[in-house]
C-alpha cells in the first residue's frame, strides 16, 4: 500500500537549498494593512512553519515574498535582494509557491501542468523527464492519469498536482500555502514525511499551515503570525511547549462542548 | 449634499435645458439619437454585464421595433401607442423563442445566435418588398399623439420622451440589480453550479433579461419611426449592433450609467467622423475608415480602461470611503426578528436512499455500484482517500451529475431525472470543497442568495422596485445567520476580501439560508482554524438538533468521529466499511487505505484519540 518513495530517498530531489531572508515586509489591500512588518528567515535545508489565526496575513506574506502583490521591506535569497524583481524573475531565482486554492491550469493535462512549471524554470528535456519521474513517484495517483485534464481530478488529487507542480521547477525555496488542505490523513503524513526528507537533503521550505499540530511536528523552527506581525518565534519544539501557543493553536482533543484552551 | 448628487442634478438640468442651449445652432437630432442608443446600450449592459451573455442583436430588435410600429400604423391603421406596445411584444417574444434553445447551451452561443438574427432581419427588410417596401422603406408613419399636446411633431417632444425613457431604464435596471433577481444574475455569472444548487434556474433568468433588452430596443425603434415618419433598412444593420457593443464596453459594461456615457461618446464621435472623414478620403471609402476608428477606439478603451470609463468617473466623484451600493444596516435590528424556524415534520422515509449508484467519467469509475441510506436527523459522514468518489456522491445527490445507472430517492421520491434547481427546492442545500461564493457581492447579499427559494419577487416586481418589505425582512433573516456564524463584522464587505476560513462559514450561512431539510457539507473544516473547527462541530450538532439531516464529507477524522452518527468509508468508488465511528476507525481496511498505520502520529485527525483506540484494540 505504501508507495515506494516513502522509504527510498529521492536521489534527484537533492539540490542546494537557498537561504531566504525577509525584512520588515509590509503589504496592504487598499486601506487594510494585512502585513505590518514581518521579519523572518529560512536557512538552507530548513523547514520553517508559519502558524496563526485565519486572516492573520499568512497568505499575504507568501504572496508578498513571491512578489504577487506590491510590498515594502526586503526579500533576499542567498543575500541577493529580490525586492526589485518581478514574480517571474523571483521564480527563476528559485522561489516556488504552492498557492492557496490550487490554481491549476484546469484544461491542461496533469503532465502539461507539471511540464509548464519546469519550462518556466528553463529546465532541459532530460532534467524535466527526471523531475517528472520524481513527482510521479511521489504521487502515484497522478502517475495513473497523466493525460487527464487537471479539472477532472478530485480535490485532493488537485492539491497533489499543485505541490508536484511547485516541486517540478527544482525550487531552492519552496513556499507552501496550506498544502494539507483536503488531503486524506494517510497522504498528509506521507507528505509531511516527504517534506522533512527533502529538507534534510537541502531544500528550504516555508510552510504556512492552519493545522498547527502537524506543522509544528515536522518543522525545525516556527513563527506565529497575528494581525500582520510576527508575535512569537523559536524552535518548533519550544513553541509546542509554549503554553500560549498550545492553548491558542494546539489544544487538546477536539471537544465541541469543551471551553477554549485548558 | 455630496459631489455625486450635485453632478446628477447638473446632468438633469443640462438634459432639460439642452434644446434651448442648442436652439437654432444645431439640430436636436443628435441628442435624440444618443438617447435611442443609450436605451439600446442599457439593454445590452444588463444582458452582457449582469448575465454574462453578449448579444449582437440589439440593432435587429431595434429594427423589428421600428418596422412593427411602422407596418401596424401605415398598413393596418393602428393607433401608434398600441403599435408601440405590439412592437415590444413582438421583439420580446422573438427574443424568448430565439433565446430558449440558445441559453440552454452554456457558453457564448448567444453571440452567434444574435449575429444570425441580425443578418436574417436585414435580408428580410431589404428583400420582402411587398411587406417592408424593400430598400426604399416605408413612409408616412404617423406621429405619436399625447392628450392635450395632440400629435407630437418635430424632434423636441421625442427628445424629452426618449431621455425620460433613458432615465426610466436606468431606474428600472438599478432596481433590478438590487433585487432578488439581480443577486440571482450575479450568482449565475459567478458560478452556474452554485446558482443551481441554490435553486436558481439560470436559463429562465437569462431569457427574461434577453427578452427585456429586446423589448427596450423595440421601444427605441418605435420612437425612431414615429419621430422620422419613415423607416428604411439601413440604420438597423449589423454595424449598429457592433457600435452598441462598443458603447457598452467603452462606458463600462458592468455599470448601467456607463452605457449612457458610452452611447454619448460613440454617437458624437460617429457624427464627427461623418463630417470629417469625407474631407480626407474621397470616393465613399469613409465608411470603412469609420470601422477602423471604432476598432482603434475599442482597443484603446480595453487597454487603457479595461472596466470602462464610468468606473474612472465614479471614482472621481465619490470619496473612496463611501460605498453607496449597500446602506449599512443596524446590526441590533437583526436581533428583533428571529428566523422563523418551522421545525420540519419528522419524516419516516429515509432522507437519502441510493441504490447501486454508478458514475463513470470516461474510463474512470468514480462511483461503483454504491448503495447507502441516510435516515432522518442523522449526521452521516463519508470519508475515504483522495479520489475515492466522495464529492461525486454529493454531486449525484444534488443533481449536478446524473448517475450512469442506479436509483436515487430523496425524502421518499425518486429524483434521478430532476435538474439541480428542483432538487434544491426539495430542501437540499450544500457547500462546496472550494467555496463558490459570488466575489463581487457583499457577504450579506451572498447569504441572501441562499434565500432565493423563499423570496417571491419576480422579474417585473424587481424591475419596479416593489419588493422593499421582502428585501428588508431578508436582510433581517440574513443578519441572524451572520450572527450565528460570527460574520456580522464582515456583513458589508465584498466576499472577495474575506480570508479563506470565513468564506467557508459564509457558504455555510448561505446553505442554511435555504432552510434545508438535508444539508451536504464538502470538507467544511478544511482551512478553518482549530477554534473555528470546534465552533463548526458544535454548529453541525446544533443544526441536526433543529431537525436537519447532515451528510458530511471531511478529512478531519477527529471531527468526523466526534459528530457523526454513522460513517461510510469509500475507496475507489466502493464501500469498504460503514457503521458507527467506533467500528469504522478500527476497521483494518480503513486503516490501511485511509488513516494509514503511521498517520495518526502527525495527521490532521486526532492522533491521541486514534492512537489510544488502536492500543485498546490491540
């Protein structure tokens, strides 16, 4: 039942991760300031989680890092400023995003969705094929139907395709916006295991996740974002033990009648 | 008094005084024609901007209106007013008959249909000599008469008449957009799937709007004939339909006043070109150059002001903080009137009874010979790996998909042949995995969309704005739901501004507004914070306590185990387990296919809970 990649470490996934630094990032939607100066970093091979309530600005943070919306502050990849670059150039420099709500190319096939991403990064044919094999080995459900249009996949399979598409471009820093959304528990744990392994092999990952328990379980370090500001940061282990974080984001088993926190 | 009202007053004054300003210097014909074009463009703006259906037939309906009025008065000696009414009726009925087959096909087939209509009408007008007088046209069309004024001769009375009608159509259109029908149109434009799931029949509303816009064009045609006293085929050609489209796009197709602005600009430009171009190009080529200038104008508009000129103008006249579309209601008022929850009569029939349902997509069998029953008042969860067919089952229940074989009975009556809007009207509401809300409507209006089946106002009631009481009460009822889901602070925001989690709650509020007997939830907890999930779990139980049957598709196993009475586990379209949560979660096949042996450690679902249980089993 368990796919082979779950044990074997994907050789070709190995690549030098980049170091991402974000200084005092600010962004607004019209009059609403969604980011009020966020500073964070992600070292090569590090898995950094960002948790926080709904509407805290987590998605805005990732979109700003990728240059999808105008922002102030600085974004650096390996010490080089990306701030003046367009989104396309930031992607070419090595950033990749798994966007919220998937945003696939609906009418294109699974394979073409993947190839487009490699194409955008200027990969050659052989590296593209190699990369494709990697993604298909990660998500056997996709390998079964490479010619199916993306819109015909189930919701969870579309999520896999969005992740696969980001991995396809050999990113140096992978930005993930709620990648666990809509995935079955079995896939969730496999995906988190995979992320952990990719990071151990050098990829840098910034993981925005509503599911704080899962995110902290797999991350090296984490930031807590509230109302557009980083209010806490530290090693994932410390944050797991932090009573304030625990009561707000982790909690005990879900009980509808139970009062909030402890 | 703000700037917008001041400008409106100035505009009105200018319209009133224009005949005196122009007096003998220029003829009133151009302002009169602008008015006619404005009516045509307004009809198109409603159709294209609101229903998303582009028509290239406005000139044809304009011509049909003119010729019907002319023929009835000249050949049959009808009263001009009666003939005008008949012209509207003929154009609207023709639109209905032409539109019925076209609108059923989703997509942009109306463009093709109306294009053909334009050609056919032009050919008939030119070649059916005995009826229409061919290219020579019909002369001797009598003028309108108006009580004390007697026969209306000259351009002046028609100028006032046509601009009165322009203002009236602006008012009617404005009423329509703020009504139940306007919200339904917005929903159809945003997502037809969501619209039908709320019981909104898209074809009916598109057809009504198409007929209305044809009727407006016919009124303009009639006035044209009566003013001129003569009709000939040339003004009703295809170029006019294109010009009307340019007017709409240039002014801003989503903004009704934009249509008037566009009509004024394009008509004036046309006149200007007509007098200027012949000076540069001799020998009759100027008509072709006119088309080139239109093309350039359209290109410039689309590039420079993609949403049209009106929004630019409106931004200037309005202070940005002022959103005039929705008047902020008083939240405390909402509390006065609780939603009348008539508890549904306890049914004895199973709510859902599916037998041997099969759904294939090409070679893929998404649902494979599946039978299950959901009893009244139950919370029935469906779980399974990604691609197991869970959402397909929901789509089959709501009628969005038809099964290849098998039968489906809801509340004791077979439904497999019913369209989704009829199934919704049985009291079936749903939410979608990716929220399908209407992005450009406010949160409040999105919830009011859910009440579509419980509100009465039809097309004409909405046009005339005779729906105030119902609208006010729907705001109060929506307010109660918003409060229940904690969305009151967002009530007057555009849905596009909401964070993902709140969109889910908004969709749930909209589904509850339908007052469902059966509520289908597709991954309602995904994207919600822990706190919101707890709230949601509580809410689902509360909804059930009110007598609603709930079918829940969800990957948050912890929540499923918490709230569900029975759980169905699907794998590759087939049932691998069904029963109470305690049985299902320890089922070996469920663990190997879905939960995963190691999943419990870090998965979404309650690790402790599952872990503890497995140990207990072992």
